[in-house]
């Protein structure tokens, strides 16, 4: 992974977007029926649990999330392949805008929709799950191609990298360590914010997430210090 100067504005934007990821999954897990739309490990585990006969799980919701996330990842990968090399800033803005539009569409679909609490998702909940997971898959693929200091949907990797690069883990620490640590804190804070936003409804929470995705990456793209990254 290429090193970055301390003045690089990207890590700060990624911390914001990581918090948004946690907001999205708080909405998904608490409001859409015990599924995740950003952190796919949980859904794969839920599918395994359900296959073994565990109670209180809805494999249809988890399966929908995994399939939609994969579609979003394909779209994000192809978008990056077409644009990242020559139109770096436009690529990032297009990716963020598309994810935000999908989240807004999910928010509008959720208008008047109640929370799902340990019961099978109804069809409209599944549409919200699909739109949200597609947005998260697209963004995750973008982060992978970007080679970012922290992947906003891969928190386990961020934790391992933080430990590995620390003096305790045999590394030398460094400037980027504080952003990795901030990313982990952002997950906890974002989850709390998402939980509180659900009191106002699914639509409000998803609209806040859409604004966070677009604002976080838009601020980076608009920053004069942003530039084409090696390997993008």
C-alpha cells in the first residue's frame, strides 16, 4: 500500500464514511430484520445458522443483502476499471453519488414503513435491503480499488492492520495509525447514531446516511490536495 503524506485529506473523509457504514448497518440490523447491508460476514454466518435450523433468523433477508452487495461490487469494480486511471476525481464522485442515490431511493421506498423486529421481512423491506446493500457493495469495491488506508466496510481488516503496525505487533506505528484507530471508534459512534436515528424512522436514517456518503467523499474530491493515487 502506498504511503501518504500527513496532509492527505483522504483518511479524514474515510473516517466519516466509516461512521456512515455503521449507521447503515444499525438501520439494517435493527430496522430491517437482523441482517447487515454493509458488513457481509454477518449475513453469511446468519445463512449458515439458518441452514442448521437456528430460530429467529430470516435467510431471505440475508440472502437478498448478499446478492445485492455482489451486484453493487460488480458495478463499482467496472466503474473503477473504466474511470479510475484517467478520471480519478470524477470516478470517486460518480461512485459516491451513485451510492447516495441508491440510499435516497431506499429512503423513499421506506416512507411509512415500520421496523421489522424478528419477523420475516415483507416485500418492501426486501427492496430497501437490496437498494442499501447495492450501495454498500459499490462503495466497498471503490475502496478496494482506491487502496485506502482503511476499507470502510472491512472493520476486521482495519483492526488487524492497526495491531500489526503498532509497536506491540512489531510495527513502527506511524501517522496512519491514528486514522485506523479513529475508524474503529467511528464504527461504534456510527452504530449509536444509527440506533438513535431509527427513532425518527427508516427514511430519516437512510437520508442521513446518503448525505454522509456524498458529503464525506465529496469533501475529499473538492479538496485541492486530492490527487490521483498510485495503483488507482
